[in-house]
C-alpha cells in the first residue's frame, strides 16, 4: 500500500466525539470546545446512562449535538469506534476525540513527565487550550500534508518505550486491516485531533463483542490495544503524530529536564497502580504500602 498524501478540502469541517463517563468533568470539556473556531463542526456525545440535566446543558451549549447512551464497555475507546462506524467520515476533514479523563490518583511517568492529578488530562486537552492553539493545529495540517494527528509532545510515546505485548497486538491488528507495519508513536490517554480519512479503517474493528466491560484491573484488554493502534494507523498510512503548537526548542529543553528529574524522582519515590488493581508505594524501591484501588 502506498503512502497517503491527503489534501485539505475546503471548507474545513470537524467531527467531535466526546465520551462522558464522569459528568462532573463536562464543564472542563465545554471550556475546551469553546476554543474550536474558524471551522464548521458537529458534536456527538456518548453517555453511560441517562443524565437528563447534563443532556440539557449539552444541548444548550450546542443545540444540534447528537447524544447517545451507550454501554459501559471499552472505556472511551468502544464508544468512539461505534460512533465512527455510524459517521460518514468523508464529510469531514478532521476528527477530534475527547473524554472525561479523571484525575490520576498516583504519579505515572510518560516520557519521564510526571502525570498525576489533573496534569494528564490538561496535557491531553492542550491542543484546545486556546482558540489560537486550535488555529495553529489547523495551519499545521494545511502546511504539512503528512501530519496525521496532533497531540501534546509530552504524551507522544515512541512504541519502543511500550510493552512488547502491545507492539505485537498492533502488528496483528494492522495485518487485519491490510496495512503495513511501520515504527510508530501513540498518545496514552487518547485525546487528539486527526485527519478523518486516516481513521476510516477503524470502522472494521467497531465490534461490540471485542470489548469487555470497563474494569480498571484489566490493563491489557482490547481497548488498551486500540489506544496504541490509533497512532500505528497514522504511521501505517504514511503520516506522523506531532505537537503542532509548542516550539521545537521548548520541546527539546523540557524533554531533557524531565528525563533528569524524572529518573531522580522515580528512584527515590514510586506511587503506582499495579495490573492487579492495587496501589503500591515504594521509597528507594522498597515497598512500604500496598492498598486496593477504590
């Protein structure tokens, strides 16, 4: 299969999918949506269960929004794929994927950047930080036809820093889609803006049966595999995942500093959630506390 070079159609149209599991985080996502400007855009919101007042608030904000109630399975991934399968992507230039990423209760390091509390969510939302940030993303897509997805540089993770299980899973999934396997980066937490045409192959994987009910004790399920596949899919079609708004010099400086500070911090203090769903605290690599996660 040859590389995909995708021209930017006009007028630019954006499809936004937002999955809301934590209704209390809707106001934060609404703030992010307010920064979408200069394009025509449609919004589809998936909810887990009926939320009358929340639905009314969403429709007050955007009267033509679509709202669907879905099963609590596959985290934010299955609702996204199910929505894509129902959406004529050829009508859109770009897709924005958002969800109510909760405050992270411990410290997780991604690219040596600490992610705890609101940090992970705020980094994920940074491409919608201001109207100008969003316009910078649009300009980057227009100027670089091989730019396939934008996300915060702190969260663009090279596959070499991931587990072999997930790399192998992406290889198998790409083969199912008849796409080549190329070195790739992905976005842990899966909030991004991407060219709509690049996501079209995902419709073939939008089967309910493949996704289990959402369960924090399962860290290697199909939803977690798909999280990596989003990035692999972009690279398989000859495009890249990049931060389109942070100056490159700043990216390099912050990466270098994060690596130094992150290694020091990781050695002296670790606070993480294990694959069995327990929170474990280590000081100097010695476990000092182990408790079940709420």
